[in-house]
């Protein structure tokens, strides 16, 4: 019997799959350094970075995969990646 070609896991975004439990590194947001530019929210591939009432940004760790894109692209270096402790 030949193997099926394609994806073996159900496709979807982390909103459907709650991929936060897969994370190895977690982003930590420093509001003291943040310029509120929104780059982290704009570039997050899973859309899990949200703006609070004061204009600062924080991730929803239930859906954050820890890809590090927010940290890599933050112009003020206000996001750092820390190894997850489980």
C-alpha cells in the first residue's frame, strides 16, 4: 500500500492547535524599553501578540510557538527570548 502524499497533521493556525505547549523559548516583553511601534504584533506569524490598554504589547502564551521573530525584529530590543521551564 503506497503512502499518502501530503501533510499528516491537521493543517491550521495555532489558534486551532494551541501550539504554546510546543515552545522551547518564550518571548519576554520589557515595557520599559518598548516604543509601542507594534512591529512585534505586525510580524507575529500566529497573530498572538496583542496590544493592551496602555499601548504596550504582550503575547498570548497559549498560542505563541516561540519562533523569536518578535525578538529578532524589535527595533528597541524590548523582546528577549528565554528558555522555557516546564
